[in-house]
C-alpha cells in the first residue's frame, strides 16, 4: 500500500514536469485527461487490491482462528499439561505453525518453538494488546525468539491468550497478494482508454489548431478554410469573418490616414495636432514656417506656445471651450495670419495657421473697388439723369436738346466701357480658365489697333508705329492680347498729349518669352512716385490726368492682369527723351 502511494505521487510529479514543457494543445489535453483517468484508475486499483488483501487476510485469520479454537479445546485453561494435551493436535496443524499460550499478565505459558520460561513478557505485543480490547488481535513482525517474520493472531479465551503464528514467507505473501490476472486486464483496459483519450484529444484539438493557425497567421483566413462542424468550429468561423471585416476596415482606415497625412503635408495651411494631454502628435512643415515667422519659438509645445501672447487666448479656449472652434487674426511683421483652433471629442485639439495677407489685401481691394465703382457710376448716371430731366421738364430749343442728347450718349458710352472693363477684370480674377488659347499674330493684332484708333490718331496728330516682324506669333488669348495694346494705346491718346509718336516694338525674344516696349513721346509723369501705383484699379494721377479726359480707371489694371495671365510681367518708367514707356514680356507657350 505504502509503495503504491509513493509510485502515484512520483507519477503525478512527472506529469507536472511534462506539463511545464512546451507541448501542443493536443498533448496537454491528452496528458490532463490521462492524468485524471490514471488517478482514478490508480485509486480503483489500490482500493481493489487493498480490499482483496483485506478479504484474503481475513480468510487467513479465520483459518488461524479455527486453529485457535482447536488448540483451546485440546488444552483448556483448566489444565497445565500443555505439552501432553497439544502433542496430539499439533500434527494435525500446518507444519510451520507456531502455538503460544500467554496468561493475562503477558507471561508465556507455552510455546512450541522456544523455551517459554526464557521468553520476555508479551503484554506489550501488538496482537496481545489488540486481543485484550477486541475479539482478535493480529500483527506481522519478526520474532525476538527465532528471528523469523510471522503473521500473528491472538484471541483472549478465559484467563489466557491463545496465539498462533505462521511464518510470513513466500507462501503466505502469495496468499495475501492481489489478483494478478485482474491487474493484467486492468492494464489492458488502461491502454485502450488512453488510446480513446488520445483520439478524443486529437478531435478536440483540431478546432483549436485552426484557431491557433488563425491567430498566428490571420492573413490566411479565407472562405475556403474548413472548420469542424461544432461549437469551436462556429467560433472559428465567426473569428475569421470578424478578422476579414476588421482587415478590410483597417486597410480603409490606413488609406484614409495616408491620404489625410499627404493632404496635411502638402496643405497650404500650417497644421498641428495635439493629444488630450496637450502632447504634440503631428505637424507639417508649413506650421513650423509660419510659427517662426510669427514668434521666436523653436519648440512646439503648449508650454512654449502659452508664453506667446498670440497663442495664449487660443490655449485658454482649449481649456474651457464654449464653441467647437476659435479663430483670431495675428498681425506680425507686415503680414496677417489666421489662427484657428478646434477641439475634438476626446479632448485633443488642432491649431491651423494660415498666411491670409493676400486675402486681406484682396478683401481690402474689393472693398475699395466697390466704393470706386459706386463713385465712378455715380458721376455719369447723375449727368445722364440731369440731361434727361432738363429735356423732359424745360423743353429747350433744338440745338440745346441735341447737345444734351449727345452728352447723355457720351456718358452712356462711358458706362458701357466701365461695365465692359469691370466684366473683363472680374473674369480675370475669378475665372481665368474660361479664356481660350490660340495662336495669335501680334502684327495683325496691332494692325487692328491702328485701324480702330485711326480717327483718334488723326484728331490728336499722333503717329502709330509698329516695329514687329511680320510673323510674330504667340499662343494666348486673342481678346486679352488685344486688351493689352488697346488700353496702352488709349492711355497714351488720353494723357500723353498731341503731336506725339506711339511706338510698339519687339526688342528681344528667346525660347520662352517675347519682350515688348510700348512708349510714347509725350509729357510723361512728372512725379515718379505715381509710377508704382499706375496699375491699381481706379487709380488716377491727379496732375494732368483728370476724369475730364475720360477712361474707366481700370485700363492699366486690365493690362497688368492680362500680362500675368500670359505668365509675364510689366513695368513702367519715364523715358529720358520724354514720354512714358511700358516694358513687358509674354510667355510664348503659357
């Protein structure tokens, strides 16, 4: 019994050490199920063996008890002639049996093996102690008399103990040992059961293996993958579907994130994202550029930005937002920057810096242009209204009537020119892509200018000279090219004076540009501070260039925008010989 328990403990420790090793799920499942069954099997075997040994020991003890009763009848406790009385019964008992008679004090009265007088007191012997308390007492030990190991059985009968003993030799041990065939059958059953457990573990581990493969290489998940038709297979299929959906959504998010990153990197706005803990997550180069243009900050952090008065209010808004976004203007070093701050749902926020100097300038220009247009329209409209009211209310004579009608007609032509120029310059600003491109012969275009203004040239005694090669061609918009030379010609006719020359010439060309000079030999502009503003809309030089000379105030502005449309540039200067000269270039292939 004790050795079997030690073997079971050793087996369990060995199993524990195996479980600590890196085994696959099937191996671990087999070992666990096998261990449970082995423990159960070992318990059944141990209990069965113990039960068999108990029954056999009880049978042997019953046999020995029969010997005790035979001895008691042969030599009752009323006699002391033990040797004579037992001499006739001992030959009937097993040859190796040992018979002892012991009084209640433990003294040996008779023993067929040794001299009873020399034997020590047996009151403390285990079988004697047990027999004094129970009907029988038994023990297995080595005798102090002859050194042989015996199976003792003692019974208290009357005033003495009758004890018999059989040597605990091979024959007795064989009688007490378990049923060997039973053990063989049990081992065979154990092997069959372990094989069944292995099959069950293999079947159960198949779905687990699919789950493992799916976890290790999730990219292999596909509709063609086969899972077992059980709960684990259903879980595997569900995980595979979820992974495919997650993979598709992750790819879509990655693509969106990549597009967003590219958009931010190449955006014309400076963008910086902050986490809910005010840590910098991402920014583009333009944010750094604008930040350096505004302040001396070299470190992008909320601690550094909060020290700048430009960002203090924005950061205060982030700490306690009362609206989704915040916007302010920063005026620094002659530039205007827009600062926008938006707070996200998770507490993070973004800062967007944008250089709006040009937008502010255009806004101001549009405001000025609106005022100028109203002013320019007011004068001719008021004149036309006055002339017509006079005709309607005073009924003047025919000559006066004709004069008023002619003046109203001229004012109407001025309004038409103003509307035409306003439409052209608005189209240049808002929709330059609507202008068609074609090959234009500039020499033929200047021939049209000469014919269109022939009357003006004659009345002001002006000669118009064209110094262009015959085949001077340019890919551009014919209407805008015509507007360039028309407005320059009108400007010279109105303001340069009489008895002058107007010259348009091509003084240089290369593979990219054609270089033009358009000048007159007239009065020029005495105060050269006006030269830098000639191309502004509705700008007029007050000295010598009054509204009485006509014009919309948009001619030179149209010239500049038309030149810019053709990827060129234009400047103006006073000629040393007298007069005003415009130098500009036009790209040959825009």
